[in-house]
C-alpha cells in the first residue's frame, strides 16, 4: 500500500510512476553525512594541495633568495661562514626590495622593483680562488633622485681602514651619531672632524670580511654608535660629487664584499686585487738616516743664516742626515719659485756650502698662488687656476697662509707650468727633491670648475700626487687617494706636541697601521716631538722655551726609531746632553737594526703590497686580544715593538702572541700568548722582541 505524502502545490506523484518512494527518501537522509564528509575531504585535499603549492613556491622563492652562503630579504642581506655563523650584515635603509620582482640566473640574483619604484639591483657571486668568496652588490635607482643608503653592522667584529683621522683609533671607533658626509680628502689638522688626506674606500674586519666601495659611487660615510653600524650613502644632492657629463642625476651604491679564511689572507687578496703597487723603492738613504726639517724649530722665520747654522749643528753633534728639508717661507710671496733675497741673500752660495758639508737639500712646495704674488697674473692669463663654476674667472681660496688661487692639476698646461718651475729649482740649485704640502679637497672652492670635470673631488688629490713622480726618490707627500703606486714617502699629518690620541703621540701607531692597511707603506711619521705650536704643546711653554715636554720628546724619538723613516726638526741639543746621547743611540739603532729589515720588506711591497708596519693580528689572527692592541706593532712578522706612550711611566704592560720571543734584554718567552705586566722600560729604552724560529 502506498502512502501519499504532501508535495509541492500541484505536485502529485503518480502511483508506480517516477516519484520518490518513501524508501528512497529515507536513504537520501541517511547518505547526507557521507556526502558532507566527502565534500569536506575534497576541501581538505584541495587545501593540502594549495598549501603544498604555496609551500613549494615559498621554498623556491627562499631558495631563489639564497646564493653561496648569502641570504637576501627585502630589508638587506647577511653572509654566513662555512660554520653557519653570520659574519656580515647589510641593511637597506633607503628602500626595501619587492621580492616578487626578484629572479636568479646562474650566480646573479637580481631585482627590478623597490617600494619607491624601478631599480637595478643585483648581487653577483664570484669565487676568485678556493679560499675567497666575493659578492658584487649594486643598487641603482632608475626613477627617483633620492639617495641610496645601506648600513653595515659591526657584527661584534673589529674594523680597520677607511681614512686618516685627527683622533685615530685602532680598530676603528666611531663615536656618537654622524649623518653621512662626503668621503673625500681633507686637512684634519684644520678640521678635526673631517676625513684625512690619506683615504681609501676600503674596510677590513676581524671576521675575515672586507668591503671596497666602487669608484663610481658619490660616496658619503656616516655612522651610528647606538646601532653599531657604518652608514654607506650615495647621493648627488647637497654634495660635492657630480654625475659624469651627460648622465642622469640618479644615485648608485655599488661595492664588493669578500670573505676569506682569515683576516690576513683576505687583506692580502684585496690589496693585490684593488690597490696599485709602487713601482720602485724610494731612496735607501731616507730609510737609513734621519731627515731634518726646519719647520717645527724655525717655522716661517727660517733664513739663510739659520739654515746654515742648523746644518752645522747636525754635524757638530755627530748626527747623520739623509737630507735637509727647507720648509715654509723661503720665497718672498706664496706662489713664487725663487728665494727671498732679504732672507736668502746668496742662495747659490748657501747651496754650494751645504753640498760641500755633505748635505742634500729638499724644498717645501704647495699648489697655491696668492693674489699678491707676481705669478698670480701669469696664472690667470694662462688659465692655470681652478675656476668659478662659470669657468670664466679664477676662484679664490683661503688656506693657512692667505688667499689666492689653486693650480688646476687636471689641466696639462698647469701641470707643465708647475713642473717646469720645480725642475728649474732642482737644476739651478741642485735641489734633491720636494716636500709636497696640502693637496686635500677642502682647499678647493665650494663651487668650482676644472679643465677636466671632477666627478669625485678626491681625484684632484690623485692628480696632485702625480706631480711628485719625477722627484720620487726623496719626495714627500701628505695626501693619497688611489696613489699607492706613487713611489714616494707619505707623511702622516702634522702632530701636536701632546701625549694623547688626538694628533698626539698615542695616535702615531694607529695612524701608521691605518695608512699601511690602505696600501701606503713608505710611511714618514711627522716630526719627532710634534710641531710645538703654542697651546698645542704638553708642558709649560714659557719655562721650557717653547719646546715640547722633554719626556714626551724622548718617548717620541724612541718610537720613531722603529718606523720606516725618522724625521727631526726640534733638535736633541735644544734640551741637554742626555737627550743628545739618547738620540744618537736610537738613530744608530734605527740605521743598524731597523732599516735593513725595513728595506727588505720595502722590496717585497713592490710585489705583494703587504704592510711593512703590521698589527699584531697579522701573525695571530685567531687571537681576540691581538685585534684590540693599538700600542704595539710588528715590523714584518718577527720584530715586535712596544713603546712607552704614557707620561711618568718607566714600565708598561706588553702582550706577546703565541710563539717563542726573545727580548732586547736577552730574556726568552715561549709560553705565549701572555701578558707581561709592568714590564720595566727605562727612559732611555724601548721594549722590543724578536721571534725565535
């Protein structure tokens, strides 16, 4: 019997027809959970497939953003060592990458979009040798004219390099917060917060990483002590850098990061790859015998009579002399190339007398022509000076000796005019060489034009250093930028007659180590005892006749004896007989012990570029203590020097790296590394140790 159930209006099933039976309806209700379960299962499978696809895509993207120990993300990149530890970190501060625009092709990882628009970004991996991995990094803006900034973290490591500075620390110690400023050569004696006259875009880390900023970058450097970062910044806006002619004003930050097995070997690789080498060793006489300058002793009051008496006193007190340096104010006006007849009434006779007494003489020179010099009109008429932006008028500059023009060393005519005057001086008076002073970019006008446009103002410094090449046997420069191949002596900037780190005695070792790491090995420390300027001298000037503190002078003398060359100005006999005897002892020690080793290393520089004066970590790169020592140094690998740099001390703590060492007193130490606490060093001594094979 069929049961009639209510249906939709007008829906009347026909018995035995196609309508649902009660049994079918019952089965439909019973199967609904199974259908729902099936649908749920399908959804779960679909979700799993989607998740797997998403995971696979993420995995592929993650793999895409990794390359040879480097991980890239939108905010920066990190580099690991083979043990997995992070040894280098760079953060993108001026923009973030759009990772969807990134792709990988072989060893190049590239991206085309950032949060500010189109860009050309890539990291290319290069393995130049088994123990070195390098990464070429480039961030080039294609739309925006904004700056580009990347921030390199210290990563708990110690950093070295960059530039000579007024307050010099080893390793680099940046204090406070510094907005990025142009990384160009400057006179740190006059501007204590600037970068110095010897400068390269290169830093080296105790983590065995090194970074070299490309020459094409309009490079500015800042730092953050709080964040423990170096700020690498590229911009043309509010900057002395200029884009190459015909190029858009779009900033680009590009650099190369290289990682090695240890700090010494990665530095050796970077020097061979990026720094030119000197082509010859300068005069052996300058390495062996002290140079004597008139500057600190006589300043601008030098005269023919004083110079002859100075030379006679050198001989009288039993000292040797590589050459005698006649410094500032031998001409009537700045920009002239002959002797002031008032101060030097018989210059030719003076030179003849000095030659007969066995003295060679070098002369001070500089790139300025003051407006009251007879040569100013000549230089203007012949277009030899750096000009105002219009290019029509010479630009006046202020320097420490007045106001005038500065020679345009990008102009072949100016180079030849200047060189011809130096050659005339050399031939007429038999001058041995020249002390090339100044050359920093801060003496250029704020706005200027040159014969050849300067995209990087420090190129002016490079052009100036080239003027020393014909006189390089005994030439002296105080500036250097990409100038390592100039085979001259590079003098660190003037020192004050004080003990401390700001252009004082304690700054000498950090400064010499820094310029050596930058590839300048023929280093000439400044004058023994400093410059003795009023108010920049330790001690009572009035009771001590304007001389630097006696103890400071002696300790300075002892340190200088272990440098590549020695330079006197304030003479030892200005003090007393004991100081004379100490000076004689150390000039002999320099000539007999130090100079032969230095000359041997100087010959190796031509092939390797390795420092002559080396940090302790050079031979102890797995020794954390060695990375922080700034008051000891090595000459080569086997002569270690530990001068006393504190007033009133006749002892000091000395760190001996692992190895067998013999002291200058004959003691043997072979249980290193070790500290020798309160090691006694008398006033007439300097502690030094030789490595025993």
